[in-house]
C-alpha cells in the first residue's frame, strides 16, 4: 500500500502518472472482485442504460402529450364557437333573418306583454276620417211612398236628413297639351323668328314631369320592376310606357337629384352620431345585392351596391370620411373604420343578451 508521501510524489510527477495508477487500481479491483459481483455490476450498468433511454423516451412522450393537450383545448374552443353559432339565429344575435335555417322562428318582438287588449285604449280619441264640409257632389235620395200605408210622399216635406259620404277615385284620363311654336317674319328686315318651346317639351311627343314622377315613384319607392311599372301606368292611367322608357325616367330623376344627395351625404357625415345598416334588396344572377343606409334623426342616405362589405362602403364614401360614432349591427366591416367610435344598436344588443340569458341558464 502506498504511503501519503509516495502519493504526493506520484502527484507531482504529473497527471499521466496519476492516471496510470488509477487504471492499475481499477484493474486490481476488477481482478480481485468475485464473479457474482462483477456480473451484478454489469447488470446494474446495463439497467442504468435502459433507464436512461426510457427517461429520454418518456420526456419525448410528455412533450407530445403537452402538444396534444393544447390541440384539444383549441378544438374544444372551436367546437364551443361552432355550437354557439348553431344556437344563434336572428332572434338572439346580429344575424339577419335571411340567414335563418328553414323552420327556425323568425325575429320576434322583444317587447313584453302589457295585458292590454289590442286596438285603441280607453280615452283614445281615435283618428276616424271626418266628413268633408264641402263635398264635390251631393246626391239626394227621396222616399217614394210611406212604408206604413203605401201613400205617395212626393209632396211631403223632409223632416230630417242623414248624411253619408263615399270617397272615390275619379275617372282618370290623360291630359294631352299641344304646344305650338309660331314663326313670324319681321316687317323691318324680313328675318323669321320662331318662338321657343318650354324646356321640358323636348320632342314631338314626350311625357310630362308629373307622369315621370309617378313612374319613378312606382319603380323606386314602391319597388315595382320596370315591366310591372309599365303595366301599372297603362292600367291606372291609360298610358302605356315601355320598360326602357321607365328606366330612362329613373336615371334622369337620379341626375336631377344629384345635388340633393350630395347635401344629404355631407350633413350625415358631419353628424356626431349616425346609424348604419345594410339590407338585402334583390338577387342578380344568383348574387345578393344590398341597400346601405346611413342616417341621422332627420336625414337618411340610401345607396345601392352589389356588395355588402368594406369595399362597397368605401365606394359610397360616407364611412371612410366619418369620425363620429357609428351605431350598427356589429358587422365586421364597420369595425375596420378605426377613426370612428362604434356602438351596437339597441335591438341587436337585446338579441345578444337574449342569447346570453338562454345559454347561461
């Protein structure tokens, strides 16, 4: 056995000497240990290697499990969103009634029953039409004979009169006004001068402003197609007008109202609060077209567009320049105008609260 002094001497000789000594010591221990101990040590070393591999594998499995748990959480969240969408319709969300599935109840009034009967309430004065004080025509009906004895009543004086008025549309016939412009010869120089026609008399036969206004009213306000507007003009007024002419009349009306529309648009844009909405109007070639509304408490601007989203709103020109508060149905396109403040309209807010109340209950 080496003494402490010999070990110090070996240490100062350098690391190589010390390493050789340790290797000799390991060889001596290995040669002197019993076979069963050597076998046990090899077995332990082998098992430690297996444990190390299993630990690494377990770490990889734990990583995959954590990733799968994240995916499961995301899947549950998406399923919850889909379930919420399935449970939403026009009565409990901002979804339009047109998106409701067949058989789903339509939007219902959120007003609560008051217990009052339908119609005018006690004390209500009513709005029955009053008789005209000066009727256009008076027809007097005289009894011919007494209902009791059958005696003639031709010479009998009237003791009282009961009045009833019948309101009727008078027979309508076209009023045709012929304008004649004379040409006269000047006695001084011999030149001929023709009188000018009125500005709205532009052709040998043309339609007057009242008829044009009625055609535009039926087509644009009452939403009759041009063919049915033409049919209504013929049936009601005895004036057959082609569908193309009806369309041209509405375009001329739009041109004449361009200045009024611009003033309405400017006033709406300058208002501190506006209400905005978009409503499906009709389908063209299988695609829905829309009417966009921007309004104040006094003015309303309507704009037609084949689109519903931000591109259509940009082309109209009100919301891109608006910096006040927009009250809407929370369509995502409105939120893209970040220079404005946004609010949810009361009806849609009540629908959202209805959904929350039902889903939480």
